[in-house]
């Protein structure tokens, strides 16, 4: 992927929000219907519980409203809504159109499907829109995977869940937060993780694990190269929350201690497009990121897609561009 050209207007995240359905499904609950156990699930995935329920629109509206409130941005001044999701509520129209209406936005809105890499795809897209003149963008990652999960399949039922995370991006005069990025896809591997229209998720877990670690490390290395930084300089890595063993293996290969990784999957499960913003928001809410810190976002997903971005938290010291 190309490096960011000089003198391109950047952006910073000024607000974030999350949403999880109230219903919690624990590993002990799954023990009642599946040939599995809490110990088996935790040992192989790191997941202890997950949230299920709600709609893609409803969760998106909740997380988006929280992000807007935190940023203090008037919804009417948002220039575009990017909704990363692989589980829209309807085939037509895009779920983003309904979210736009419910949030009181007056802008273009579109869905983006890059599976679990979707939020980073959307974040990069939003920075591109800002480079072309937009001032404020709302990026949401939401998935309701419970609807396409076969709850009798032990290989997938223990993993997938529902949730949403959102951020507000505002343009700044000068360098923003995005220092380097990478987007990738390997269509030859789509057969290892897929869901046909009207069907359930099918996954070759061993093959996904093998390829996921490799593609995450490759994408992250490219982004750090574009950003001109090393793994030692990364203060926090925010990986896709699919499996703790995948996160550990990717961190090991990157040379980043697992202690510097943001993880929430033990309580959220794999929420696809929502997983990175959920983990990022948790880290921010717990003061794990300070002004000027380098943050690496990296994920992989069905397709197989991959995406990563290196952010300097807070970007430049320039104030957001006024309307």
C-alpha cells in the first residue's frame, strides 16, 4: 500500500462509544447444549462469555450516539457515516441509511463489508474522505453474528457474538493521527471462513488460525514500515478479538509483549467488525493510551481480508478544523 503523501490533511479521534446487548451467554450456558466445557473453551480461545441479541441498526445507533456525545459534535455537521458490518439487518437498504436517520445525520451513509477487518478498512476510508475535504466522519463497526451462528456447532458457537463500537474523526490543520496503513485480501482463502446468504458461518479453524497469524503479522509490519516505526515503539496493539492464542502468536512474531495488547474477547467473544473498536474503547477508558503514544490496530477476517493502521494518539497539536 502507498505511504501517506506529505501535506495531506489529517484527522484525530475525538469521541468513541460502544454497545453490547444485555443478554450474556456464558461458557457454562453452552455446556448445557454442546459437548464442551468452560475449561475447554477458555484454554483454546480465551473466551469466557459473550453478548447476544439486538440488531445491527440498534447497536450502531447506541454506540454512534455515545461517540457523538463524547466528541461534542453536532450530528448535523457529520459529513459521512461509514458502517462496517458483515451482518446488515436487511439486504436493501444498507443499514447505515437507517442509522443515519436515527442519529439525525444529514450526510452520505454507506455499509462496508470486509468482515472482521471492516473497522480498520472504514477508518482508512474515513481518513481518505477527510483528505479530500470532509471535516467530520462517524465510523461504526457493528456485527450481530448470533443470527448467522449455528448454535449446535461447537466449532463456531463458542466464538461468535454481537456488539458495536464507534468513533468520531475530526479534521485537523496539519498532520493527524494516521501515520501508516495497510489493507489486504486473499480471495483464494475465502473457502476457509464463509456464510452463504441465508446460511450459517462455516469455518476451518485450523486453516484460519494458520493463515490469520501470518496475514496479521504481514499487514502490521507493512503499516509500521510506512509509519517509520518499530515494534518497540508501539505502546499498545489493538488486535482483532478472535482468539487469544492467535493474538499471542501474532504478538510473539511481531516482538510485542502480550501485556501491550488490548483484549476484551474474554467478555465479548468475536464480534467481527466491532471487536477492534470495542477493545480500543476499553483501553482508552482505562487510560492505557496517552497523548503521543503509537497505537497499532490490526485485524484479519473472512475473505481472507487483513487491515492495520498505526496511529499517533492525539495526532498533531492543531485544533480540529471548524465548520
